[in-house]
């Protein structure tokens, strides 16, 4: 008899500093509703026997299409008032991975990342080459303005006036449109899953940093930094100050601590998020699920948009610590 696993799905929509003073119940509810509907859609797929890779890609596509989050429609602007999007996916069963970086015409970046994975010739494609590949694969292309929202444009103007580069959605702290302080918010989105067949997968997508230099690439599309999955250990998707996550190879480090040091998922994620990252000024968090279905939704900031579901249990969502 083939043993089946209880499927697990978890998603994140960014981490950051709570701005309770500017948070209304209605604003917070909008995030909870979005997270819950996305978790439920991926959960339904998993319960029908879909792969972890399919479920994580669906969840991230839905997050990309939701302007509340910094990925796809609603992505932040570069210093030059353009968009550059990154995404990655990884299949824990085969260690196959695909990623794209610095694109501005691909409507659903995570689909392009998966196409790179399925093609198998490369792992990471960037810029014009990535877009040419997406066109060859028949993926939907859009004008860069598709990703723009007025809220993100105003964030850029505020931040650009300070001369700073700020992580993801930072720069709109005077707006009351988010339950997290937009000056301290990391807007990457991601998903991890364990399917009925015991396989793991992770997917991550982002619009990057507000006022970032054109050409900057963060941790999200870098396999081992912002995204990693291995059936022997765990699937991980990160959100935070990307440069620091790159420097500690955050996603892979979680899996390495489990594989080589015998750490539990909880111990491994705690060591990375609460020790390795803060030691070099890294802020943010990650979501992870291990091969046994254990979950960790860890962050060292004051809040992180997150949601998860196990089996046929009702989805759970949270924002604050």
C-alpha cells in the first residue's frame, strides 16, 4: 500500500515593522482575506493530489496578481521609475530549479521561472534573455505599466527624496494602507508545500527594493539564498533584506543544518533567522516545511504576512508577531 502524506501549504507576503497606530480593522482584514483565499486555493490542489510544485506556483501566481503585495502587479519601482522583477522555483524531489531576474514584461514571473526549470538547460536567466525565453515559451507578456500602482509610485517619490535605497515596499509610512509600516516592510512573496506523495517545493517572487539601482538582484531568484527545496530536509522561501540573506545563504543554510547537523526544522530556522542574519544586520523572515510536515514561520521583524493550512483544516493567517 502506498503511504500518503498529509499535505501542507504555507505562504508569505512580506515581513516588517508593525504600524498599529495607522492600522484599521478593515485594512488588516483585506490582507487576511487575500492570504486565506490563496492558501485555500493551493490547499484544494494538494488535497486533489497535485504536486507541491504545482501548489506553490499557483499560490505565488495569485500573490503576484494581488496589488497588496510586492510581486507582479503592485511591484515597487527602481530609482529610474521602472520595474525589475525576480522569481524562482525549486522541486525538492529532483533538486531541479529555475529562476528569472530583472524582467519587466513577463506578467507572471513565477511561470517563467518554472519554464526555466522545465527546460532544464539553465537555472537562472536574466533581463532581455529571460524575456526572450518567456516569449518563446508563449508566456503572457505585458507593458511595464501593468505592474505599476499609484501607491508604489508615491513610495518611490518619498524614498527617492531621501536618497536612500529601502528594502521592498519601504517608503510609504505616512500612508495607512497597510498593517505593516511601509518604511520597514519587506515585500517578497513566497510559498512552500509538502504534497501527498511526500515531495517538497518552494517558490518565491518579488519586485525588489524601492529606489533600487537598476540591475540590482536580491536573494529571491538565487537558489540557496532566498529559495531552496530538498525532499531530504525542507522547502524554504525567504523575505527580508536580500543582501544579507545572500551573504548567509539563508535558505540553504536551514537545510544544511538539518542534513549535516541533525537540527530540527525549528532549531535550524531559529539559528538562521535569530542568529546568523541579525549578526550582520539582516532583518526579515522565512517560511519552511520539512519532509515530516513540520512548519516554521520565523521572522525577526515585528510582523510577517503569512498563512498556512494542513490537510483539510481551515486555513490560518497572521500578520503580527
